C-alpha cells in the first residue's frame, strides 16, 4: 500500500514509478487500474468531462485500493486545487505551466 511521499522518495532514489491516467467516471475503471499494480493513478480533469463530484469518487476509490491518487487540474486554479486536495488527492498536476510566473501561481 502506498503512503503519501512514497512516490517522491522513489524518484529521489532514482527508482521508477509507474502510473496511468483515469478519464472514465465509473469508479470500477479506477479500481481495475489500481488492481493492475500501478504506483499512482492520475484523474484527468483537463482532457475529460470529469467534474469535482466524479473526481472525488475516483480519488476515494483509488486511495482505498492503496494507490496514490493524483489529479490533473482543468487549469492553473488554486480553488480547484484546494477542492481536489480536500477530496483526498495526494497531489495535483497543473497543466499549461509555461512561464516562471505561471509556476509561481501554481505553487
């Protein structure tokens, strides 16, 4: 079972971490992917029709399966980042960060 920080520690040691993307609403799809042995699953809110309710359900399912739940946000939006973190995401992926200013905004 993964714990918050495990992925970061693996990468710091030069180890590989393998994950996949979730774009389907059905938690069963996330459960099947989690059972496949991935270290992390990223719920994709940028290139899918997933909203916060669907993302929350997927985050919960992924976490309960012992896999690190990440979320790619639909945009560089602090409010949405807070919402998915409150829903249980262990981290966020911020899309379309192309400048230092955008990176600072994401942080």
